[in-house]
């Protein structure tokens, strides 16, 4: 084809010069429109990495489910403060795979919201209660021993809670597992404990006593590491409950960097954690916080009176390569 002919060939011209009337479409990123929706990009990108870990393994069905999790988000513009609108999630599809980071994040938001609703009732009923924050650990275990180790720790906690000197009247306990430097696993419990005011008088337990009781309850031959903090004022209680709940939903450090050993570790972690309990509630807290033991059904967080907001939809799609949600026209 001569140069002249090329100039006359419309398809050739179109392929190299975009027509001025039709600019290249690239939707506005969700993160540019809404500061508070920035975590969507972060967690969806993490879930992409998890999906890759599961591809072609016994967990292929998890990979498939995670792939389509929240790939399309339907938001509405809802009134927030006077004269201000903000994006509010209206609908999305969630995979509910336990290790999916998007689902973990949504669950933690729902749990937090529930805890905020329930706390004032507890405080009204028990104004004299004080709170402790316990971290109970054991020596790191191999990843393939994780399930067994958690069983043993749970039995230990039950024994601890039955000791005569145990001051907890109620507790919320969450399980956190982090990856150790040697590629082992570091399981530990975070416990929010409600105690009577007398704990800070005649029933006080020193750190040393706590370690002694935890060791006795575990029936182990070493002094396990334990941390105990007293909560100073009720103001931060809400934050603390949120902390306890958050712990079991931040497995980011478990994903690793795409190396074969990271993948093997994560697959074993998935096997070991299957059907284990994330949060348990005991003692008098059961009457108030029992719901925290259940998986939240609604991961959207709908308002009860949101019927009148069913307009002004904005749709965002997950752009895998760009790692961003972008507006769809
Ligand atoms: Zn998901």
C-alpha cells in the first residue's frame, strides 16, 4: 500500500488517531470520589492475590467465588449532613469465603456497628463494671499444627475461666493468627474482660499471677507470654471492642508475596482454620453480645428507612489491572 493510499484508508486513520468527538473513556475512580470508600481498592486487590493462591488447587471453588466477589458495586447518593451527599453502598455481591479480604472487611464493619448498638445497654445495666484487655499467647507452632494448638488454647481458656480467682464476669474473645518469621504460626487470643470494681481492690491479680494461671490452665511446662491492661475510662470501651473484633479480620500479613512458600503456607492456613470459631462471647456478656458470634448476614449495612433513597445510582466496576474501582457509564 502506497503512502497516499494509506492516507485515504479510513480504517487505518481511525486506528491511529482517536476521533476528537469521542474521547477515550476511562471512568472516574471510586477512591477519587469518596475518601471513605478507599479501602475497597485495597481489599479487593488483596482478594485478587488470594484468588491467585487458590487457583488450580483444592480450593478452586474459593478462587471462583472470590473472583466475582464485589466486582460490581451499586452506590446511591444519600444525604449525609445538611446539604451534603455521600456515596452509600446499595448493593453488591459478596462471596463470603472466610479468607476473602473484602468480605472480612465488610464483616468487621458490621460487627463494629452491632457492638456500638449493644454497648450502651450493657453499660446502663452494669455502671460499676470495669474492663480489662488480655492478650493470651503460647509459643509459636508449625502451620500444620495450628488447629490442634487452637483447640488446646481454647481448652486452656475454658479452664482459666473456671478458676475460682478468675475475675471475668463476661468476655469477648477473638482469635488472631499471624505468620512467624520462620514461617511458623503465632496464634493468640484477644480478650475483652468485664470485671467487678472489686478487682482493683482485694481481688486484684498481678501480671505474674495472670501468667501463672494461664500456664496452669494450659498445663504447659513454660511461662506463656501474657499481657493485661486495664481500661481507664468507658469512653474508649467502644474503641476497644472494635479492636478485639478487628483482630481476627486482618489476615493481610498471611498472604505473603506470591512466592511458592507463601502460597503453601496460606493453603495450609486455610485448611487449618476451616470451621474454627473466630469470636466467642461468654459469661454475662452473652446476654448482650451473643450476636457477635454469628456471621453478619447483611454485609451492605442498610438503613432501615432507606426506601426513599432508591435513586441516583452510581455503578463502579473492579478494574483488575489498575487495581481500582471505576465509574461505569
Ligand atoms: Zn468476598
